[in-house]
C-alpha cells in the first residue's frame, strides 16, 4: 500500500471527487460535502493515531469501512457496513450526502448506498473528522455534533468511549462480537449494561446470559478486583444519574494505547499495546475461568476455584438435588434447611459470606445514602429480603450504602479481595453454625496442644542425641591428642567442641592464634 495514500487529507474546497493521487491540502484532515475518499485513501486523525478507510478480510474478497490504530492496522475498533461488505476495493466511495449523512457507496452499482450514518439530528452535517481518540464525528457548520461513531460501537471499547444507557432517550451503547475473525458482521455475543438494580455489565449469547462483572462498588466492579491494579494506566469512570448509567475509562497520560474487545468466543479482553515488541498484550479476560460462567452453582450456591472448580451451598442451605450434584451439575442450586420465620428482630439473623463477587443485582434495591447497619435493619424488617451488602467500598472498612436482594441469590463466587455478603438465615441455622464453630475451635485447640507436645518431645530426644554425639566427638579428640597424633577435624566438629568459639572457653593466645579448652 502506498504510504502517501495512507495519510491522505481531502481539500476543504475541492468540488471534484478525489482519486488515489490526491494530495494533502487541509491540515485539519476533514471530509466535506465537496470531497470523497475511495480506494486506498484514508481519513487520518490530527495526531495520526487513528485512520479510517476500507480494509479487507477473507483474503481480500470482502471489504469494509472501518477505523483502526495506525500502529496496528489489524486492530480495527469500528466497522460501518458490518452486514454488507464490498466485493472489491475499487468499488467503494465514502462521502457526505446532500442531507448531511456519511455514506458508503458502490460505484459499480450506480452509487448504491451500502451504509449510511442516518443521523436523526435537525441540523445536517457539513464536515466529518476523525479525532485522535478514535471518534468519527459529523458536525454542522456551527460546530454542533450531529453524529459520532462512539454512540454506535461495534465489538471494541476504547479510551473515552462509554457503554451503558441514556435513560432519557432509551439509547443503548453496547458491543456485539464479530461473527468470526474474517467476518465483522454481528456475531452471537452482546455486551451491555443492566441498570435494573445496582448496575453491572453482562455478556449475552443469543438471549442467554453467560457472564457478568458484578455491580459497581464505587471503586471497581465487584467481580473484577484486579481493576485496581490498573489504576496507574487507566482512569475508570462510572456514571449513575437520573439521565444516564454508563461506564468508561480513559488512558492516563503517557500510557500506551489500549482497547477492550468482545471476541468471537464471547470473552472480554483488555489489550494494551507493547511498543517494544509491537504487539498487543492481554491484561485481563472475562470470564476468567469456569467459575465465571453465569449461574454455574445455581441459586444460593457459591463457586470457588481451588485445584478445581468447586460448588458449595451457602451456610444454612443444602443441595436441592444431590443426585445432580453427584453428576457434577450444580445448576439446580440449593434450598433452605429451615424456612425464615420473619416474625421480628429476634426471629432471623444474618450469616456473613466473606470475599465474594456479589450476586446478580437485577431486581435488587439500592440506597446509596443508607449505612450498612441501617441496611441490615431494613432487610430484617422486610420478609422478602434475603440478603444485603454495602453498595460503596470507597471509604474502606465494611463500606456504606445499601443493596438488598429479594428472592434467590444467583451467580456468587469467591474472589480475591471480594466483598462481604450478609445472607438471611433462621436463628436455628445460625445457632447450629455457632455450635459447629465452637466445636471446631475446641478441636483446633486440642490438635494444637497435641502437636506442641509432640514437637517438644521430638526436640528433647534430638537434644539428647546431639549431646551424645558431641561427647563422643570430644572423647575421640582427646584420645588422638594423647597418642601424639595430629588429626584433622571438620569445622563443624571444632565449632561444637568449643561452644561456637565461645570466649569463655579460651585458655590462651599466642602467635598461632587462640587456644580453646574442649
């Protein structure tokens, strides 16, 4: 590909369609109604970070209009004509239509429109510009934004983008995977924000939930504690207002380019560009393991990764179908051992499950202004409340704010640095747990006492053996000296005989050194 074509900018006042031999004449790198790009021509961001143009897949048999990183052209971050590829590079042309939409035309088919921005704004676009953050923006003559690619993401999430919902208009900013590596058309997986309850991000496959991040807790998503290890590289942003619920991030100054991709297998991957190797390194993936598979352990089940994937029931619950669990299918979940009484403050209580990704929050209630103690009281006074937790951990300690769950607790797992979940139980189950804990502690004390006794006995026997060996070595040394022999000994033997060259064992000094008694 000719390098001069890769950084082509269209003249602002040109009245003719530009060809591949066009020259750079406008330093703003914009496309106006008087211009067009086609073939190997590119629209380049001012700093040269991103490029827009036609790119091939499937060995050059299909062409798409897209945006990619200049340092890594295969890292396409946005695609326009996902469902309608061009058959040849030479047949595509990009321009602003008379009504101000950005359109991709097929010149071989009488300028048939393959894709259009279809802006619904009152003002029409007069100029298109690709910004250095990767956002393709259509603006009116007055400078008002008419349309932008950040509002229409495909499979990639980059710095300054957002995913979520506009609660006023109903607009949704979500990702959808490619069909496969050579097919940018919409695949089976979708990544979006669930704002019903405490907001969290979900991955779906054809209407079935496959993964969720856990709710936002003021610092990170509950199920991704490793987010805090990336804070020197990224600034995470979460918005939860009456108008908008969204999540985004921004690359910090000096950080390398990054992107978050929903791949064809339904896995979210955070990738960071390594300038030294010229490759993308994967910093995080979700789901990270089988425990992240949605609902693996069923209702009131908790997943844990030790040497293998282990499902267990929350304290006070039992396997709903032991036969299914024996067949390694825990999706049926767990059932209560004892029904809740719900008869006042002394009828039920709470058991703390420590260090978990909080359960699915769809349908939960959230009060950011309540204390954790007040949250517990509210839950206890509501017969439908099954658990509660802090909604914000920024202040440290147990956290503040209140999330209450009503009904089953789904998709809970243990994670490093996880949160505390307070599950409602009948007092009899709590008393049983307390009794078992006491027995466990007593047993631990007995084991510790026995272990200490055995250790002391072993130490005593070892000391006796060592003394006998030492005395035997000392006697041998004296016998050799009396016979007039000059034997040699290992340093360890001499050190032991002199008490570690103790000054108390010195009997004199001379030209050949110190003399010790043994």
